[in-house]
C-alpha cells in the first residue's frame, strides 16, 4: 500500500486567514472569540462567536464570482488555493484524473438559505435566486474546488457533523493508500454564525453564555465550562502518495498513518456517556497505524467545552491509555478558535502538523479551575515544548459520528 503525506495546508480561521498566522497566535495562547458584530445579536442568549475577520471575498475572487458562492464555499476555496500553492503541485505535471477532492460541510450554505427565505417571504417566489440550491448544497465547496483546479478524480462531500474534517482526511487517505488517486484536497468548511443557527444552539443550551468575557468563554476541561462557542472557517490539506511527492521533490509536512471511524449508536446529539464510540475510533486509528497507545506523544482533543462532551472524551482517553492517561499531553484548540463545526477537523489537523514540526504543544487556555472528573494533562494556559513524533487528532459529531486521524512527523526514507 502507498504511504500518504501532507504536502499543502490552507486555513481560514478566527485566528487568521492562513496557516502561519493562525499557528503563531495559537502558540501564544490568543483567543479569536469576540462579540458578534455582523448582525444584531442583542436578543440572543449567546452574543459571541469565533468569526472570521478581514476576509475580502470580492478582492480575492472578484465581485461577480464571489456573489455566486456562499460564505462556506468562499472559505473552502480560499483555503484550497493556499494549500495548492503550499504543495507546489501547480508547477508539477499532475494527472488531473487522479486528483481527488474530499471537502465537507455540516450546514452548507445556511446564510444563502436564510437570505433567500427572507426574499421569498417579503418579495414573493419570482424573486428567489435560481442560484439558491447550487449555492446552498453542502457538496458545492468540493465541486467549486474541483472546477477551479480541474480535479477529475473522486469527489466526496462527507456530512458527519463536527467530525467532517477528519472524515474527509481519513477517507482521502485511504483512497490514496489504495492507489486510487495520486493526490487529494481534504478537509472541511463552515460558515454557520447566522441568526437561525445561533438561536437554535442557544435554545438547546449548547452554547456558552459568558457574553461579558468572550475570550474566556471557551474553557475545555475547566470546571466552570458552560457550553461551546460557535466558530467558522475552513481547513484544507493536500494529501499525496509518498511516491508521488518524492518523484517531484515536494516538501513534506507530515505523514498520515492511521484513521479510525465509529458510531456511538446512542443519541442524536449527546455523546456516549462513557465515550465508548470515541474510544473505538481512537483504537481503530492506532490499529491501522500498527501502533500502541504508548506511541502517541500528543492528543489534539475534540474538547468543545461542554460539560458532558469533555467528560466523555476524558473517559475515552482513560479507557485507551490506561495508567498513562494522566501523562499524555492533551491540547484543546477550541479554547482559542471556538467550535468551527465541520471545519474543525481540517483546521485542527493543520495545527497538529505545525505542533509536530515545531515541537510545541499549544495550550488549552482558560483552564482556571480543574474539574476532578477531567483529570488529564490538558497543557493549561501556556504552550509547552516537547519532543513530538506521533500526534492523534479527535473529532466527534452530532449523531454519534467519530473520526480520528494519526499524524507522524516526517521520517527518514528508509523507514
């Protein structure tokens, strides 16, 4: 089987609109969560979010093209362009029939749907845009990237809620591993910081209501956590077979060595109370990589800052890692980014690659009062230098979808 490596990375996030800017702020423990200012949120239970700022779609794509894409597709295409440039594939002879696109979104074009529903209600059916459906459907990010780069290989838009990014990376990893593609865009995009979704999550009591302290609202594993903070953005990586990357002399960021997926088979929104599905996915990723739990140097946790979710992930880690569970470093990127929903896995994979490259574990910020039930090493508040070789990234989603990927720092050719 082919080995699979990451040769390109692109990110649009609340901490910056490229991978390097995002990583620099994460390493410093900065928060990207602010008061919502793109619409009037004064009547909402939660009035804060991890919003993308300074993103000029008209300037990047041209006004005409930008207006034909929902915000989530704009994010995805911008991240894919960054990843493509970073990979150097544009200067290589790439067989476009063996270039795949695996990019998903949980809510798709929810902004476009919301806007056009208003048009229907206020101006009548004749004024609804004929582009509503193609702008709204979740596969349009993958389709737009495919059109932009002429990628005629397999195209997939997984919809596994907040595990989408890892699902996309994992499935693309297997596609290349089986020799069915040479390279693939993989990741996720989301732009759901909209009134309708904010209201729904708020009424479900899923969101933090720490409105007066936005930067301190997302606090994974902390005893005073009170819910997640919505975010938006995109994270896209370019995957290649190792043989393809080496033939063209590509720079290799990291290697994907394992992928595990499972279902809780438990509840439509609640995680399994004992984290059993999460444990199964982590165990499966290790099995595919041929590694043991002791081989993992750092865990990038799903850790959304919800009371139940953080506890169930802690229990899953304890089940898998046993007596070492309290010593393996666990970092929670959502403490700084907020929860990017379907974009989380892609963005957090990029952060994990940077962590492996720099030998630096970003902190879990806002960890002020330890929860005795979440007694793990969450790298509290300050980044930590460490020798890192293998990292695990967890992503879990509504409906009980679990997806875990394992990444390894670049290894010598003889290995």
